[in-house]
C-alpha cells in the first residue's frame, strides 16, 4: 500500500490496513437477511420511511433508501443496515418547499437514529449525503463512530459543482434528450407522470455510469410521486437555497472520527474534489474505484462493499491513501 507524505506517524495514528477478508455476505446470503420496513415521525410532523436489514449488532445508517434498494444488504453480517428516505423523497412524506433545508435533513437523520435505538451509528453518505452527513458529524460529536463518503460531492461547491454538471452534460446523449423533450411538448406524459419520470431517467441516468449500458442497475424510483419532475424540481430548488456556496474545508480538522472517501474514477464529480475531503487529515483516507461512475455499489459491488466492510471493522481497506 502507498502512503502519500504523512509517513509512519500518520500510518500509526490512522490505524491498521485490512489484512483479512472482511465480514461481507454473498448476494445469496444477503437475500435471506431479515428485512423490515418502518416509519418514524419527525418533531415537525413529517413521516419518514426507513428500512432495516438485519436484526442485531452495530447500526449503520445510510440516507437514500430509494436509491440503495438492497445493494447494502451484504453488509448486514452482525450489523443492522438502516436506509431511509429523507423528507420529500422516495416513500417518505411529501413536504412543502419551506420544509426542506440542510438543517431539517440533519434532523431527519436524528429521527431515524432515535427510532432504531442507536446512541451512536456509522454513516454511509452517498452523493450529496456525503457532504450533509459530514455536517451532521461536525454538529453532533459523539453520535457518529465512522463516516463513509461514498461517491460524495466535494466539500465546497465552487468550482466542483459546475465541473460536475459540465461532465454530466458532456456525457448526455443530445439526440435522446431532444426526443424526450419533444415527447413532453407533445403532451405524451400529461396524465402519466411516472412514464415521464422514466423517460427523463433514460436520458439523465446513463451519464452517471462508467458504462452507460449499466444504467439499469440502479433502482427505478419513478413509482414514487416525490420523484416526479414537478416535485423533484421544487425539492432541489429549496434544498440548494439552503446550501448554495457551501465550503466545509475549514471544518475538516474538527471531525476527528475515521473517515473513508470512496471515489469512483469515472464519476462526474472530479477526483480533486474528493481529495479535498482527505487532504491534510490524518484520520481520513481516500480509495479510488476504477470502472465505476456515481453508483459504485452497483457497478463495482465487490470492491466497494469489501472496502466498506473492512472500514466498518475498524481497518483501512487495502489501497486507501492519505493525502498530505
């Protein structure tokens, strides 16, 4: 394993590197894991959907149940894997725009954490939740034992937000997008928002994958009214208003729990942005996953889940690096 710049002292402080096979179920074993579905109500009266894989052991919580589906169930060996939908998303209750903000999303996490009886939890923060769950750990010292940033957005919006969107634009099939827009303009989906959602996803999802043909690996979320175009556009407009221009770099040293960044090399999010989560932080390391875009737990499940399992067991996965 290569250690970049921090030397033996940083290696000792960061902990051991995984030297054995981590506790990870096979796909067949995972299919037999007990699954339960629940709901919890926030302090402001919003019903949240959450899903639990496993019956006992340390708790691992991951926002975005709608996108994770059963992909994380292989981690449920001696653990409870809890996924949930945030307010206004997936199976959780729809909310008005004035009830969507970063602060409220962090409160949603606390609602689920309390509902499963976890004083502490490890967090898997995928995509935007990779940033948001860092903020939760920052504001709630002692509540988070470890944090996995899985294909996270960068710790600052500028310049990486624009670079991410430019990369997605570059990968988008212009002809397919034009055809989709024509269908919308012709009123084809006027009475079928689920079909419109799927037509939109057929254009917007392939650019998120290293191999666009793998886009079908991610779950179909279009049966959820929260994911239909009108609702999702309003939702993101409200959320972005609460995080626009964010920059958490100065707060990185304040979160001293171990943090693992998993960066898929073909993600739209620039590698330089993911490296900023780790740079100069002795408690954090980055692991790159090749041949994967924004959904590494679908495109490269063995490499991704093995790395997460090793980290959950208190070890750094092989290949994870520090950055001076």
